[in-house]
């Protein structure tokens, strides 16, 4: 059965604009050395080019649902994409490190609004089986962005100036704006709610503190550093405060945590956290393995990761079709098993291990990651009312973002700690075994996903309550 035309047009429009945001963060990561040299900045300063972008995401993501209720999805999408475009152009004209960091914040504000909104718009436009098939399209940049971004960034740096890392976003953003104007149907703002000022004052600083603390873990002291411990403790306390506040306010909270009473939603959210840890954590280890143990250049290491991106490309459509015949639970389970099994060869590898078996393993790992994302991004919204979809989108996005940061931080500490008492080969083996462990936990939790995604008629299945209903 063909996908409903309006839903397909919406998916195409948001994909073109969204791909620039997803690729941008990983493209820039390969250019920090060149940026430090050209802007006469030290490494600790230039790291804020990435950190400031990450923190801006943490500030904006929680307010996306409130903004959508006031502006409507189409207006908010085009406004956020315009802000991201403006930030990209400004970054290309940066004259020193502080100006570049400030302009990256502008980029992060636009990108932070777009990421959860992308899923919300697809889920609200599509129904039944269309959701899984459209998610296979929307998940494309999310699956291959972390893999292809460093390759594209390396090619741009090899051919020209670092400013083109930001200017490459311009045609994508302009095309995305045109398609959004022409293809996304106009929508009226939803039920307007007052801004939950207390919730905003708790949640946004909580995310900023957590992400900032985790980004500082790579320093010599690991989690024992004050600039890690203090933000993490403060962020955890603020987050706990927000949870208590949101449970009291229910539907009037900045992010309605009542959506987590649906078992599909909280199970998918937990697995999004683990998939973020597994994907982004491994994306720290894999390039380092090729460079530090195998002596490859940064560009060569990026090219060697292409099989993983190809695997993700090929499996995303297959996963959507497979969900028409078996449950989301089994698709996710198979995906996580493939990711875990394909990571084992790296946990056993040394400096002289043959390259081709590792490339095959990367391809299989990509197949698994592509299969995992489709059911998780689909089942998180099963049975939710339309006005609850933005809240579920924000919750899952936060889980994936924080999960990725936790994975990177933990594996950075594990690798550094293991390297002090072992050879570098053994240190990498230990770190990769931890990655396999993350995936094993995800395999077990996959059994909590629902057995079916849709009823025979194509309507979303009713959610299975995770908790007893709250008393009035």
C-alpha cells in the first residue's frame, strides 16, 4: 500500500532540512586541529566549538513542545531552519575563537528545535504502517550522519578552507526551506498552554549541566574532576526536581512525563538511551582504534568506517518492511544482537589483525544499528494522543542525546584507565567489551517492547500501561 501523500511530502521536506543539522556536528568534529591553528586558539578553547553547540541543544530541546503549541509545526520548523542557516553563515565569517563559539550557539538553538520536531511532524502526519516506513526515511541521516560526517569533513578540509564546513549547509538549508514552504501543510497552533517557567528553570539547566559535565570527562582526572562532579551532581538534582514538579503538573508541565506511563514509550526511551551510548560511544573508539593502533590518518579512519554507514543504509528499509510481518520487539532484538556480535571482533583485535574481517564486522554492525532505530522511533508513539506526541518526541530525543554523551564519557574513562595498567591493545579490547556489555543490556530490555505496532486496520495499538494511573 502506498504511503499517504501528505505524510510522504512532509517526510521529504523535513529530511532535506534535517540532514544538514545531523551532519553538521560530526563534520565539524574533524576540524578542531585546523580551527585551533587558524584562529590562534589552544585546544581547551577550541573544544568549546563543539561543547557550546551541544549545550545550546540542551537549552532548546525542552521548550519545543511549548513553541509548537504557539506557532504550529510548520512555522516553527521554518523558523528553526532559518536560525540554523543564519548560524551556519555567521560561523563561516568567524574571525576568532570566541566569535565562532558564539555563532555555534546560534546554530545549536536552531538545530535543537529541529531534532525533536522532525519526529513529531512525521508521527502526527502519518498513521498505522506508514509510520514505520516513513521513519526508515527520517532515520537515514541519524544512522549515517555520525559515520559519513567525519568523511565529508575530511574531504572538505583536504580540498579547501575550514569555512566550507559551514557553508556546505547553505544549499541544504535553502532547499529545505523551499520544500517546507511548498510541501508541509499549514497547521494551526495546538492547545495553547502557559509556559511552565519553573519547569524550564529546572530542566534546561539540568540538561546543560549534565551535558557539560559529561563533555569534561575526557580530561586527565575522569569523573573525579571538579568540572565533572559539580555539573553532574547539580544537573542530577535539578533533573530530580523537574521530575517531581512535572508529575504534579501533568499536562501543564513543560514536558509531560505522563507519556512514560505507556510501556512502549518508556521502553523505547530507555533503549534510545542505550542505543545512543552504544552508537556514539563506539564512534569514539572506532576512529581511535584505526588511528592509534593501526597508524591511519583521520581521513583514512573515516573512510574505513564507510561499511558501517552502508549497512545502516541498506537495513533501514528492510527493517520497516520486516515490521509489517513480525513485531517491533523482534526487529529491535535482532538489531541489537547484530550490533553486539559485530563489535566482538574489535574486542579481540590487535594492531596486526587483518583489515577485511573488521570491515565485514563494521558492515554487520551498521545493519544492526539501522534495524534498531526504526522500531524504537516508531513504537515510542504507539497509542499516544496527538497532543502528547511532541512530549514523547522530546523525551526520546533527550534520552538519546544524554545516552550518547554518557557512552562517550564512560568509554573515554574506561579506555584511559585501562591504558594505565595495560598495553594500548588491551585497553582498546577492554573498552570494546564494555560496548558489547551496553548492547547486551539493550538486548534484554528489547523484550519490554510491544509485540505489535499496529492493529489490522492500521490504527495505532493501545498503549500498555507501565504504571498504575495516578490518583487525582
